[in-house]
DNA sequence: AGGTTCGGAAACTAAAAGGT
DNA sequence: CCTTTTAGTTTCCGAACCTC
C-alpha cells in the first residue's frame, strides 16, 4: 500500500479541491452493457467506490469467550440505498466505534485455502470420495486397515477428436487498459489505484468515479494504520477520512437512462431506466459468461438425497463418469452453466443508482467538500 | 460419535483452437 | 510452435444417513 495517492497524473500537491479544473472529458471509451457500470472514463479520474457502512457490531461469534473479537463478514451494515442520484463513498469515513481505519475494510477471514488434490488417489479413497495422499498405502487406508488394497487407480484416457467451437478470446488486458476484476455481477470493474483499498471480494456494489481532484490520502504522507492493536481505542474518526462526506452525488447523475452529460451517448443503450434502475435484461455483452458455474454452492445445497439404502451396486456410476460416451448427454448441459442464471434474477439487488430526476438537486443537498464535477457539465 | 455414502463443486489437465 | 481456451475427468468436501 503505497502512501502515494493516485492523484491525477499531473499535479504535484494540491488539496483535493484546489486546482481541480474540470478536465476535458475525453472520448468515452465503451458503452457499458445497459444496467452495468460505466467503465472508467479515460483520464486522471481516481476511482471512487460506492461503499456501505461497515458494521461495527458484527463480531466473530467464534472468538474466544469475551475476547476482543473482530468484525467478520458480513461486515456491512444494512444500509438503505443512497438517495437518488447519490452514491456511498469508498472508502467510507469511519463510523464511530469502528475499530478499523476509515476506508480500510476489516481483515477478511483468511481466504479459504485452495484445495489441493493429489495426482492420483488410491482406489479405496477414490471410491469413498475421500482425501488421499501420495503415500502408498495412504494414510486413510492405513487407518482403516486397507493398506494392502491401497493402490493407484487407472486413469481413463481422455476422449479425443472432440470438435470445439471457435474460442472466445478473453479480454487480454495488457497495457494501458486498467486491470479488471469481476464484480459480483460478473461485470468488469477497475482495480483501484494504489491509494485506495480494493473493495472486498465479492463486493456487490457498483462503483463510480469521484469528482476529479479528490484524493483520499492520509496527510503528511503518513501511512494508514492497518488496524488497531487489540484494546486500543478506535482511532475514529480518522482525521483525514472524516473530512469528506460518506455520500456523494452520483457522478453520472441520472445514469442509467441518460448518459452523463458531456459524454457521448451510449450507443445501443435503452434510454428509459426501470424504476429499479435495472434494465430488464442484459443485452449483448451479457455474454460475458460467468465462466464456471461456481456461482452456486447454495443452489445445490438444499439437495435431496434419495438414498436407496440397498444400493447393491457397489459403486453406482457417478455422473457421466462411467457412462459410455453414447449415453452421455453430450456437453449440452454443461454449457448451461451460465444459463441457469436465469433463476438468479431474484437475488437482492445492491443499491442501484438509478436515474432520478432529482439527481441534480439531491446532489446539491449533501454537505461537505464540494465534489468537483466529474463531467464537464453536471 | 464415528463411519459410510454420494451429489456436486473444485481442481486438474489434455485436446483443440487460435496466434505468431 | 506456443499460448489460450475449453471441457473431460478426477478429487474430495460436506451433508445426509447409518450403525453401534
């Protein structure tokens, strides 16, 4: 975490406000899918993430009795959607009592380590669907007295000659392009510049760009504390972060529905925004398939298990594995991974930043450092 | 409580397609 | 030929179920 804020490329110092001339808005890069986010405009605009308030009251129930637990996910308070035409700030100014520096998300519960597989499980473990190891006999077989039958299975040879369709080349974001990371909606977002913390993984809220010239950096080049020593009083509110409001006018005003002023219109985007601010369906670019169907884990969890106890067949064919190629439902269903998204429509939508006629007035309502107009005219 | 079963997600990996 | 994408295959997590 460099302390160097991602200022506009040029200026040397300058406060957030000063000298923040409305930059001439270069050509707007690409129309986002309707209902998605505007991609960053080219230019020196630092990203500014929408971010709800961290929930200081949510603590780890598993923490040692009475221990000073730390907030754990979900650590967002259930905050109402921002007023029409407004967005939450990211990073947020610290909430009183929030034990972490403003804008610094609490430490995530260490990401689940990636599962490591052995190259080849022994037949016993494989049939039991249990973890095996490289040793022979493997640990599990030893434990259950199956040492003598602990042998490698045989791998089936992979099918050959399967025709494949033309490949979709992934967006090869190399140089000038901002590096992308998928949002919860599977859309592409832009990595924050060094001075901004990355929103937590799976962060469901759209982000927008702040008024040009705002730089949420600590003063005097002091690095942000990464946390507070246990027991230490919360350093809230952060002297720097507290200087800016938690909510800002949506820099794009009435998006979606109306392209930001000063920007060329979004080709192909429907003009009208739904009351929810969401378009009915994602056109074209929705093909950005969510690669793996990893999306679920839940949908399948309520699984019903009809277990015929007397499954005499010592090992019923699992999935397609033992099914002769002819019987296999080809890969048709595999391709539907993205397709079953159809049912996902219902998921609670993050605060939307829908078009609102009041966007302008609302924007004027907030008090705090006046955000510089992102758009030449707003 | 500990063992078994097994659905299905994650991981692995090789074949096919695409790029140079 | 090398890289990338895709999908076939395997591993094994995790929950239901069973047995003692």
